C-alpha cells in the first residue's frame, strides 16, 4: 500500500506509549495497533484530528505517500 502510517515515529518522539495514546484519543489499543501497523483500510477524520491533537503534529507528520 503506498500510504505509510508513521504513528509509531511520532509516539517515539513524544515518548508516549500505545496505551496512553489510545486512551487519549478514545480508541481501543487493538484499533490503534491496526492503524500503527498499516493494516487499516480507512481512518476517520475525527480520529486523525484526535491523533494530531494528542501527538501535537500535523496529518502530514503521520501519513506519507511512497510509490510502489
């Protein structure tokens, strides 16, 4: 998939655990894992907004496009 999710990179920069992030944005750790591991087929804008707020970043910091 050409869209790469960099949530784990931003979590490391913010020294935040997956459990803490999941709690802050209101999703289950299992769903956060699906997002982090590039297994998600879609993401809600509300979830993306919550991620950006919790990680103090922009959507471009979380999502990247890499040609195959």
